[in-house]
């Protein structure tokens, strides 16, 4: 039995799990420092007590965060996971920008081979002048393979077309790392997390999500997307595109 006159019997749920000690009206009480922290967090991004949870629990729980974190331009939605992802991308960019192949001598044993490769890769990827000069040559083999698949599909019957498409899908994935229609990877088994198994998933969308392909209010975006795809093809300087 917990002594109600002895505050030491009650564990703060923030500092220590309270379930074994706290009972009745004292259940899950916060210690003073944690209570101050909790109130400060609630004041910043916690619940909005101006809204009744009986009327709109979603806004009661989220409105303060939503007001402090508007959806940035270029994003269909925004949440803490996307925020963390964006921060991670920005920090990775800063790390990459600190690498300079000119400052990494090949005979420097203090710099790992992986670091040198990463620096060279990033430097090459950001060299717009060299990229423009190379034109479509770096992806010419990919374009040729796609053209062969299209020609084979157009010339044959349904079985031939299906076979040509299946061959092309496998080649794109194995040779170029491109996963149209579906992707394959390894991840923990949902029934036994001690093992990883092959997982098959849809290969991704060009637009943010499914609604962009079907909702009537996004017709203008679909039209703009088609125009964008056509513009990307014309950048290949291919008159037949």
C-alpha cells in the first residue's frame, strides 16, 4: 500500500516509470522540474486549450504545431518526419560541400578511399559545365535499350510485347538501378523480425501521391506535369521526342 503522506513513494512518469508505485489520485504525477518542462513544451507546441477536444480533437492536439510549421512550397504535406528528413538532407549537403577533390591528395593516407570516391562523385555531379558538354552521351545506352524495347513491343503480338517488356524491366533494374512499376528489396519480416525477407512494392510515382492522378481539383497540375515531361524529352535534342 502506498503511503499518501510520503511523496517519495510516487515516481514521476517522465523520470521513472510510475506504474508500480503510483495509485489512485496520485497516479502518474510529474515531479516539479518535469512539470515545468511539460508546461513549457505545451505552451510552445502542445495542445491548444482554446479549442475544446469535444468539438475538434485534431485541432486541439495539432493546431499549435500546424500554425508554427506551415507546409513549405514544393511539398504536398508537412510533418515531423519530413522536417527531420529535410534537416538531414541539408546537413549531408553541408558535409559534401566540405569535400573538395583538389584538397584531397591521392597519397594522403589519412583520407579513406571512400571519402575520396565520395568527393569525386559529388564534384562530378555538381560540375554543370561538364554535364552540359557531355549532353546525352552518358545515358545513350539506356535510351537505346528503351528504344529497342519499344520497337520489339510495337512489332510483335501480345506475348512478344509482354516478353520484351519483362526483359526490359529486368535490364533496367539490374543494369541501371531503375525500378519502374515495382521495386524489390530486403526488409524485416513482419511476422518474424529476426529475419529479413524479399519485399515487393510499387515502384513510385512521379507526382506526390495517388490523389494527384485522379482528383478533379488537380487537373491543372496533371496538365502541367505532362508539359514538364514533354519538356524533359525535348532537352534530349531528339527531334522525334
